[in-house]
C-alpha cells in the first residue's frame, strides 16, 4: 500500500524525513546514506536506504592517489553514468 506523507522544505532546501518514512526505510539519525531515485519524466523522487557493503581489499596506491587528487580538486563535478566517472578517474 502506498501512502503520501508531506514535509516542509527549509529556506536552505533541507527536508526532515518524517518518522514514519524513516521507520519504513529502517534508518535512524546519524550519517546513514540515503539514495534518491529520480524520474525526470514523471517528476518523482523516491528515497531508498543505501546499504554499504565493505570490501576485503583496500585501494591500491594508484587508486588511492587518484581518489585523493579528485577529492582535493575543485568540487561540483557530477557524472551521469558510472562509466563516465571511471573514464574521468583514468585520466587523473
């Protein structure tokens, strides 16, 4: 069953996720990542819980260097696809 719950947006474009929605997603406060599924055609955005799966392998020195370089660079870079992100990383 679907249900619409409303919330207000602050002057800083921030929205508090209502308690009922947090309970459905199984999330609490803190720094848990939340995913946004955006459908531009229908003008809808869905929230989803993002589960991070740890990996056994650390980054290689080269990967770490590239990620550090990317993080230290100017912000605001976005990528439409994972493929375009990987292509950008390989150029670093």
